[in-house]
C-alpha cells in the first residue's frame, strides 16, 4: 500500500502551497453543507464567492463578518488508486515468487490491471478562504482571499499486452516491470485569488434589487510530475522547482444580481470571470472561462431552502485531454434549519449534469453541515458519494 503515502503527500502539497487553482464556482463550509447552494442564500461572509450582490441581503444585526476556513475534497470515480495499489502488491508477489508458476500468475495479475487502467483518473481539491465583510443600510463591501488547488492523475505510456503486434513474452515482461512504462502523470493548477466586492441595493417595483461586483486578481502556477506506478511511493519532490512553472496572472470581474420576488422568495444570478483568460501551458491551453450560475431561495426566520444550477458547463483547467471527464455542471438543492441563531443544521444534495462524463461522476452527492455560535462562528460540513469524499471547516465572527 505504498501509494497511500502519495495520496497523503499530495494533500499536504496543496494544503501548504499557499497558491491554488481558481474554479468557476467554489464552496465554503456553509454552502457545502447545503449541497453547494449559495447564489441566493449566501451571507455577508460567503457572498464574495457565491454572489457579491448578496452582501446587501443580510440580517440588520449583521454589520461585520470575518471568516477563515479550509476544505479538502477527493474524487476517484473509477478506483484508480485501488488499481495502483493492487499493481504494486502484485509486483511484490512477483518479486517474492519462488516458482515460474507464481511468477507468471503475478505477471498476469499486473497485466490485467494495466489492461483496465487506461483513461481512468483521480482528482483532489483543497480550498482555503479568508473574507471580511462590512454592511450598511443599502451598501456593502468585502475583501476576500481564496486559495483553491486542483490536482489530477492518470496513467500513460502503458505496457504492451500479449497478442499485440511486437509484444512477445520477453517484451511483455520487460515492459510490465520497467520504470519507463505505466507512468502516473500528475498535473496541478495552482492559483491565488484576491478580490474586493461591492454591492448596492435598489428599490424596483417596491422590491429590493441588489447588484454586486467583484474585481479580482489571480496568480496562476502549474505543477507537472511523472513517475512509474511501479515505484511511486511519496510525493515529497512534487514541489521541486523543476516540476513547477509560473503560468501568469490576470485580472477579471465577477458580477452578481439578486431580486426579492416577495419577502420570502429570492432569485440570484452570479457570473464569474466576466473577462475570460487563456494561458499556454506547453502545447496545451488553460482556459479560465466565464461561468454562470442561477439560484432561487425561500427564507424565513427558521428555515432557508435553495436551489442552484450551472447554466454553462465548467471545463477542467488541467491541460491533459484525458481529464475531460472532470467537467462539471451542477444542479444542487439544500436547506438550513436555524435554531435562534445559535445552531444551524444543514443538508443538501447535488448531481453533475455535464455531458460526456463517467456514470459514477453523475452520482448524487449528499452533504450535511452544522453551524454553531459559541461566541464565535464554527461551521463544519461534509460531502459524500460512492467514490468521492470531502469536508470543510471554517470559523469567524459576526456582529
């Protein structure tokens, strides 16, 4: 199980890199507990990422908010990590074999794994957030910093299979046990986003219409790392300068709207990366495209229910075309039950409706969260599907 060390090391890499990748729509603790719903339900602390217009849609008692949080997510829709672990275990059996029959059996197991490993991938995301918001009667603003990282791996340069042209028994065994074949390629896009959000509320037909804007500056880096699945054990050298490259920086704008249909029903719209940007990464192009998410919500003193939908597919930033099945277009629903501002219980669900993704990637993901007021805010959330897992924890103050 040597590969488990790599998984932990990759998590450490993105946790402590202090730079990250910026995705079209990103979660924090409160919204994650509600299935990712946020466009029409965000509060003063979370609005800079969900919808800057929601800065003006707060309780009258909430004039200031501070939030700090971190989250970790992992996806292995096709059990690639298990395949790599099984491959290494089979190789251990091959090396320990004492008879030709045992050796051939181990080689057969290794070959079967390689035969089914093509096009599989695994991905991990880590997010860190910091925001401070200030609200007035009809105007609000916030300063936010967000670090998001995405890393994904797939296996290339596969060894030959018996029966293929040029793959005799000697070539078969040599390639299967070679460190020049069956290469795990890890790619990561790392960025840091700093934004200043402004929101203003207007009265339109006796109802509140809020408009928000967030100019933001983003710094982007890339990581590329390759090693044979036969020998990969840890990832201590992934962050070596030889594996990292500066892609560039860009400035863009997020734009948000919210409209109170009634005292309890609200619509929201958030547009990210209104000015799209592309970067060259070797022979590939990384596109920071415009994203659009629509939201609707019901809210009262004790319950909030919301639904969000990505109007556009969000393509993965990773340059390897084999990561195309990481495309997302989420439909999410969530609810929050509020017990007198001291305890909040949250539940939610989301499904990826993007086209061309594996069946497992469209499985419903369930989320749950808990918010506590302990003299300070503490929000904890978790998400789960059959082959994906994640958690977020954040703290802060409001008054």
